[in-house]
C-alpha cells in the first residue's frame, strides 16, 4: 500500500523547515511509493548536511533510523497485524519522548512512523485510542512540535486531569468560615436598636459570641469526620510495579539485542546418519554460502515439509557437533506445553533472506558469537513465546521483520 500525497507533503515540509534552501525537495519523492525510500530521497535532496543530521551522525544512530524506517514500511503491508505494531510502538515509548536517541528532537524516523499510523489512529474509537497512552503522548508531542494541521486531521488527545485531595477537616486554630446567611443591615449613624431593658445594644456579648463560634467549628469538624468515614476507600495502584512489568528486562546486563536471528530458507534436508530424531539441513541465511544446521524436528515434520521452508536461524551460536555432525546455527521452533507439537517459527512473506529479526526496545549490534560459559542463550530463551494469536514474542514484544511479525500456528507456546 503506497503512501498518500499528504504523507509525502508532510515529510517534505518537515525537511524543508530544517533546510529551507533546498528547492529540489518537493520533486525528490516522485516515483517512490514506500515511506523509507521517500524519506531517504527527500533528505538526500536537501544535501549532505541534512543526510548526516537527519539520517544519523553515528553508525549506531544511523542503524536505529534504518530500523524504524523499515518498521514504518512494514505497517503498510499487512492490515491484519496493525494492532500488534501499535502495541509494540506504545510499549517502546514507555520511557521515551522520541523513537531515536534519548532526547526530545524529532527525527525523520518519528516523521515516517507518524505518517504511517496517523490515518488508522485518527479513525479509532475513543475507547480504543485510550489503550495506547504512551503512543498518544508521542503523537500529541509531534502534533504540537511539528505543526501538521495543514496536512493532517488533528488527533484529539484527552490528557488526564489532576484533582488535588481536599483537607478532611479544618486546621487546628483556624477560625470558623463565615455563615452563609445574609448579614443584618448596617445600622445608620446616630441610631441604636432598643434593648429589652431600654439600654442601647451597641456592643455584643463577647463571651457568648465566642462560645457559639467554637461550638459551630466543633460541629463542622464532627460532621466532616462522619462523611469521611462513610466514603469508600480507593485502592492505591502500584504504578512502579506496572512500569516495571512493561519495561524491558535485562538478564545479567544483556537482552535480545545480543542475538543474531536471521531469516533463512532450507535448501536441502536429510536424516542424521546416526540419530533418527535429527535432521541435517543446509540453510541459506544470505551469507553467500549455506549453513549446515542440525535440528531435532524429524519426529514432527517430514523431509518434504522441511524442504524450501522459511525459518528463523540463531546465527551467532558457537558451532558445535551434535552426534558427530557439525551444526552452525539453531532453528527457532515453537512447541506446545507437553511438546507433542513442534514447528519452526515462520517469518512473514516478503521478509528478505538474511534479514535480521528485531524487537522494539533492544537496539544494538549482536554478539559475534554467544559465550557458552555465560549461558547467554539459556538465560534469554525462557522469555520467548507465542501469544494467543500465534505471534512470536520476546517479553511480550513481537519478533519483527520489515514485512511484519514472525508467527507460528502454535499459540501460547514456548520458543527455543
């Protein structure tokens, strides 16, 4: 699904405001129909300085921008999984203001993601919209920071209101509040109200007035205390616990980013010479040469079912022998609770062979080779699973490619 003209206009306007002396920006996107190509073309038309600034001044930032541009592309390709994308974006924004870096500067990646999700978010019912609070905060920030009112419909964001608690009783020593009854008319100069004994009532009895005032305050405090006791007590929500559960968990200082998981295709498969439960596969993961991988799938799938199957391969495990046959990778498989069913996790159609699988929130380069002594893989794979839709997840976040999430037909299963 290609981008609309207004999406291209918004991207061009963003770059033009930063680099106003670039007249060719408007024509740079002609013939392009995906958000990544449009962004890169428009930035390139603005000149080398724009490319260095907007696409990343360092290799690390450039890699982050590239990943998010690819992610924005994938949103246009699969209508059925857009809710998964939005949930991934919302979780990622839990502790961030923008998608690239830890500051507040809007990047070309933020713009690409904004144009990719705007129309769907704008069409959402209000109740559904409120289930993405972190994403809405970011949308509101982009709307105010980089005015888009001339291009896009403004997305209303309902911000929470803060009602400070009122004191339950008057502070000690505070005077009683004035009575709501109307005060008597002020007497005219030179006149006095006759008293029963015929003397002028020009001065009230101070002792009597003070007694009445104190009694009124005591009655007011007692009334408020009674009201307070009858009010239902609100349960306090442990927000720190909720935040902890949504925040990516590191295992001994590392997370999913150290794994080098690649999209591959099985080009040949045969039975292991000495083990009936094992297959020996030659898998192409985009390196030029195939990798030999041994996997225990013989009792679950036939050779015909394995051949030409697209799979995910953990490519940075240390090569080792399994029953005297060298294996240089691990095929990621989903299985049910009692392990009576097992199948390779499937990358989406359209994902490139050799493409690295990512999880939002875990940016960084993978380890060249996982260290068996540190048991890095053993500490991470328990967090891999499939959700109730069959989407492969790490700590609840989808395993993503540029074409969408990776899946399995086994729901609520484990992945190893």
